[in-house]
C-alpha cells in the first residue's frame, strides 16, 4: 500500500476493522471511519489513535479526498446503505475487510485469536 493516502472505513466499530484501521494509520494512511454507533473498546482505541469517527452512516461522513474505501461485511452494509452507495459512486476502490487485511499484513507474520468469548480481553 502506498503511504500518505486517504482511506475511509464504513463499519469501523468492530475490533477487526478498528485494528486494521490503526495498522493502516501506522503505515502512513490518513484514516477516517463511520458506523451506526461506537462503544468501548473499539471507540477508545480509535480515539486514542487519533482516527476521526462519525455515527450514524451518512454520505456526509465521507471526506472529499478519499483514495480508498473499506466496507465491513454485515447485513446493514449493502448498497441500500446510503454511505456504501456514495462510496461506490466515487469511482475509487471499494475493498472488503478481508482483502484490505490481507494487503495490510503482507510481509508480516500474523497471530490469530479465535473463539466466542474473551478475545478483546
């Protein structure tokens, strides 16, 4: 990924999306994001990382200079979502979370923690 580009995460409040957003910021990206609502621990780590976050989803959340979008995968993030539709209308890459995570972790050795409970503690 090229440094010093701008990326907007739609559905950033999940732990996976927020962690990936922080990784991209550490790689030199300007990162913004939105979601329906924000709660700890994701809201705390995003704020501490200096990543601007907005709720709820709306086209006005999208900065004018975005080079790439990352869209989380859940039922509310379809083309019926006005922010997702606005992202696709921009004509810049709209990527899935798994694709961006793969690209962000390129050249690293990731560790995965799986399970139903206790992953964030």
